[in-house]
């Protein structure tokens, strides 16, 4: 079934041979000065898939081992087949060890992806020794084992797929790759709990652990480096699954905001940093009447954090959401799990509660503290620059630290100016965002709330701003 190796393809791209190429099993040798260690031999091979190379900090290193984990259906097989084809186009020979699928199934998928190109080889194998023989025969630059859970060694005695089998087979393959030279990629299925035999227990065996995440029913997929011996972790690659496989998302912010319903209540835009990139996302909230115990449904955010924000909004800003059912999600399958998104979550909730939409060219950034204060977040400049790029004109942000007074509005220069509206408390931010729509009294004393709590914002009459001087948010506004 196997094609013959393409003559000449290997000579230009002969994999590096010899022990101790990468991490781990460095062979015995004389100590060398650190400055004399040869770096030239250890260049990553780009996969040619921009988002994958971004996460790998350049590409796959010869002799290295990479584990790609993810739930079934996220697109691991698709991604790696595309990577093999792309690398083949650059003269690298790739071997796909099909341990779960038949070669003809792989071929069909490859045809659909345009990945049935010379330089990509497939072998149906589930026994460890067969995999080793295939690798030794073909001498590929990259070996993808799909999946490691389906490979076993009958000599071990333990049943195929068991933890002991998966671990032992991975260990042997990693050692084998280090000696023979190909970049080894192991695919590992993970269940929602991350519990399935394998991936979690393999992490210490490999140099790099990538996690491929995404709902199989949504197009968006995120690839994250959880461990990487040859570069920084924390970078995220974004892909969209389409008819012809995975396509890197060039402008994620535009994608996430693409279907936004302008002028709808319950929506607020914020800018989390995903990996090293600021992305604009839409936080959506729906507040409903609760029949019994108030419920919270959260997607794309930390549910505990949303519960916290509901409590702060209720107790510190007088927005009575505490006893309501609350639904909060980040649109388009995106995530916003950092505190910088707090303010947007609160604004979306207040907007849903009141039925008043935020202006559509406004975004919000800021952590909300238990006292209802706004706290500054890191990376403000790049977050705001991304917002400005997409035409946003107003940014609600935390004011200068610690002061009681609002800062004066500031502007990011340029033709399409982004105006920053600094506030020191959540209450101030709400009045800046909603203006007179939610403001019951201006310059009045503390509002008495039904349960006897003093209104937040009391005693802040010195606050100087064109819209927010001494404002108090009344519960009636949310009735
Ligand atoms: P697959 O790569 O098989 O996922 P995994 O190996 O992680 O289990 O494919 C994931 C899903 O993507 C599968 O349900 C079918 C779908 N898909 C497409 O939408 N377009 C495509 O071009 C391909 C190959 C798959
Ligand atoms: Mg698969």
C-alpha cells in the first residue's frame, strides 16, 4: 500500500542523526563551554501553517517529541495531515502512522484537504514494533502517530489502550525518535475531564505539549502550547474549521465581532489577551426572572468569577441581579477568562437588566474588586491599539490608581481617536456607560435602597466628569 519514497527528496532534507540532539537523553561527552554549543544544527523545521508555527515558536525540532492533545473531533488528525502536506511541499518527508483509521480513509480525507501530495506517507500500524520498522525504513523528517492510545506492545502483557501500554509505547517512541532523528508528533485524545488513559501522564515524557481546543459544533479552534522546551508557552494559534480543513484566522477580532447585533441590550465588548495577542470579543448577558434558586449559565468565562461579579454588581452598584437567573457568554466560541473582562461582564449584565444598549463603538476594560472599585490591568496600550484599529471610539477604563476622583477623559492620538473614559468605581463606569438612562438623581445624597443599603457612589460628589458627577444608580432603573 505504501508509496515508494520520492527519490532525491531526502538528500536536500536529510534529518539529523545521532543521540542527544534534543533535551533528555544527552549522550556522555566532554563538557563544552556554553558559548561553544552548536546551535546551527538545532533549527526548527517550519510546518508552513502560520498559526501552528506561531505556537511552536518556529516549527518542529528534529528529534523532538510533541504531544497534541484534544477532545475527539476537534481536528487533531486534520491539522497534522495538513502540516505533513505543507512540510512535504518544503521538501520534508512525513510519515503518518494510522493506528485508528485505515489508509484509504486517510487518503480520502487527504484528497479533500489537498494533502495527498508526494512526500506524505501513511502506514497502518498498531503494534509498536511495526511503527519502529516503518520509521526506520522510510527515515522520515516527521512522524505523526495518530493516536498514541491505539498503539500497543503485545510483549507488555497489559491490555491495549491501558495506561501502562500508552506510557510504555510513548516512552519507547520518544527515545527512538531522539536517536533516529525525526520530529515525533503523538496525538492523544483527552476527554472533557482530561481523564482518558494517556495524555496527562505523557506530558513529562515529551518536549512539547499542545492542546487543541474547540467545540466540534463551532468552527473556531484554539491551539495552545502548555509546555514547550524550545520556546515560550502561552501563545495561541487560532483556526477555523471549514470545508477544506483548518484555516488560520488572520484577523480574530474581526471574526469575533463579525456577527454582533449593534444596538442590542446585554452586549459589551472587551479585549482579553489570548497568548500574546489582544483580541476583541463580545460578552453577552441575559438576565431573567428566577423561579427558585437563581441559576448561572456561563460560557467562555470563569463561572466563579461571574458569580463574584453578580454579587458585586448587586451589592456595590445597586444593580439587583443577585436573585435573577443569569446567562453570560462570550460570542463566537471565544474566551475571556481574565479579570480585564470583569467590567464588560458587569456592563453587559446591567445592560440586559435595564434593556438599555451600550453605544456600539464603546469597549470596556478593567478588573472589578470586591469593594466595587475598578483596578487597572496589564497590556493596556496594546489592547487599546487593537480596539482603535477596529474603529472603536470610546473605552471605559480604570482611572488613575487609588484616587477618589475620576480622571479626565484622555485620547489616543491619530485620526480615528479612541477616547478613554476613566472611572474609579463600577458605579462611575455604569454612569459613564449609560449616562442619563440609568441615572436617577444627579448630585443628590445617597439613595436609600429598599433593603436599607446605602447606594454606592454616596459621598463621591467631588467626582469631576462631564457625565458622572455625584451620580447614583437607582434600583427603579432596573425594575
Ligand atoms: P478530525 O481531524 O478527525 O478530529 P480529531 O482527529 O481531533 O478527532 O476532524 C474533526 C472534525 O472536523 C470532524 O467532525 C469532521 C470535521 N471536518 C471538517 O469540518 N472539514 C474537514 O475538511 C475535515 C477534514 C474535517
Ligand atoms: Mg483523529
